[in-house]
């Protein structure tokens, strides 16, 4: 995806998959941060009926908590380590949780 804006000059062929990896990560991080901070859900979360909320389940996530969560997920390790409640380390560190907004089909 980043190849459209940040092509890798060393790639043999200029295709959509020959972009710079850190540019791809940066694009992902910006969209994740903006969407979680503003509407509490990413595109994938919305498709599967999920939403990110603060631990109290009432207030919106906000920029600071979304930034912590995004940075932790970008490190990958916190997203694959979870506790007995099923919460990833990124959610524990940010004080957020992923909740279902509608019943699964």
C-alpha cells in the first residue's frame, strides 16, 4: 500500500507491494490512531462488530489512550500476549478494552 506514495527505488519492479515497510507501518498507525481516538473503532473492528472503549465502558477512548494502544500494537508483542480476560497487553497498558457492539452471526 505504501508503494503508491513511497516507492522503494531498489525494488526490481514497482508494484503495490514494493513499498517501504516503515512507511506502511506509519500509514497503518496513523489510520488506527485517528479512527480509535475519534470513533472508537477501526475498519476491521467495525466489520466484526467490535469497539474499543475505556475500562469504564462509557467514555470515548480519546487521543492519549489511543496513542498508547497504537504504539503498543505497532510493537506486535503486546498484541499476542493476553491475560485471563482475553485482554492484550496493549489494552491493559492503555486502560481500554475491546467490546462487542452487536451479536455475532
